[in-house]
């Protein structure tokens, strides 16, 4: 007689870091860039790439950045960015 035992151990996916590109549309122009980058840094996220598009006469500017974070931290981060006063929207690029 043979007994087979199977153990289901959930894999810890939260520790796996994923590189994500985030696009954030904001108002306030160039003065808001340090605030947005600081908001990412305060949550422990390093910005690896950053590009900003600010055009004269256009109300909204955009910032695209690449950050490294656990997969389960993406939506909470986007929600956090969306709550910032200058942010119009923030989504995965």
C-alpha cells in the first residue's frame, strides 16, 4: 500500500520585484515634478527612468517613470498617486 501526500504551499509572489512603467498626468507644471518623485521615494520606490512632457499652454503635463516593485504593490501605488492633489490620472504604461 502506497500513501501519497501532497502539500499545497502558496508561493510568496509579493517579494518578486517587477519593473513597471507608470504614466501620470498632472497639473502644476515643472514645480510638481519634485513632489511626484518624492511621493514615489517616500513609499520606498526608486525611479529608474523618468521622462516628463510639459508644454506651454497645455493644462496637463505627463510623467512616465519606470520603477521596481512587488507585483501586489502596483494597484496600491497607482491609487496613492491618484490621490495626490496635482494628479489627474495615473496608470500602467
